[in-house]
């Protein structure tokens, strides 16, 4: 989840920790945005020292009730892969999530991304970049795999595996072979997209291909969304035979 250490959230770390305690969560992990593309609002935004010192402050206040982890969500872009590697080599975090948000410097969660593009012109670069992210070896935790659904144009038809089974199969196989764990992100339910990122069908395919573990994220940007839909999503994942890992279990 994102606090005001990310450009797209106004929530303080305190707001989010207090919400997590009210909801009975045992722990939280912040995944503040880190971007290397100067066109993105998260470029140069985070102040590493301040962030970690704020986290320490929260541990002092809430640490007896809440396990608080400092993480980042890094936008993967092939052209900035060297910068990302340098950054991750020189900064320590409890958790690093890799996500594709931008193609050709345009946010894929905006209608503008799809303007003037055929479906394949919109999708293929996204699948290619997702494969490149996995091949880069930079990340072992992979965020919201089918985020391209967010502002999916109605004229393309219904989004989902029916349209992208082949690229998604390649992506999931590569994730499984490389030991990367995929995130089940409940913000897509909040956006009324009919299921988490990735959608339920994709999670079934992941299981069929041999995927065993997932990590849940609410992608909360405010106190209301902290841990939203976790109980029901966790129950369904477990019914499917997928193990929901907390980060410390996932590291074991
Ligand atoms: Zn994201």
C-alpha cells in the first residue's frame, strides 16, 4: 500500500497503520512508488532516509501491535533496467515489488494509453515488457499482472484470458520457473473489474501450471482500503489450492 511517500496518496503512515490495527491485521508492508522515468510523477519523489525514519517512528508507536515493513513498488521499464539495478543494489528494503505501469512513457491505467491503438498495439508491448521484467531477474515479487484491464476499452470486447491466454501462459510459466511469486491485488475489486489482478481465471491457470504461492496486496492509497477484501479473497485462493504467503513466510 501507498502512503504520502508516493505521489498518488495523501495518507500518512499513521493513518494506514491505525486502519490496519482497527481491521485486525497482524502486519503491513508499504510499497511506495519508485520510478525512473522522468515523465512519471513518482520520478525522484521518494526520500529514502525520511521514509525509513518515518517507518521507524511508526514501529515505535505501533510496533507492539503491528509488524511494519518498508517496501517499494518499482516500475519496470527495460530502458531503465540498469538504473533500477543500481538503486536496488544500494538501498535496502524489506520488500520489493516489480510492476509494469508505463509503456512508451504512457500510464497503461489511463484511457489515453489506448487512444488510436488497436487491441494488439495496446496489449503486445505490455506482455513483452512483463516478460522482460521477469527475465531481468530484478524482482521476485510481481505486482498486478493484468493491470492492462484497468481502463480496458469496451470496443475491444471483454478482457481476460480469452484474449491473452498465450502471452499470459508464457508469463506465468516464466514466473513459476524463476521462483517469482505473483501478487493478488484486491484493488481491481474496488474498481469493480470483477475480480482481483490477475483475475480468477488467470489464477486458476497459474495453479494448473504449477504455481503454488501468492502474496496479497490491497494497493491501498487511503485508510479505507487497507486490507480491503482480504478475508474473502484469501478464502477463495486457499480453496483453489494456492498458499497465501506473508512476506516473512515467502522468504523462507
Ligand atoms: Zn502498481
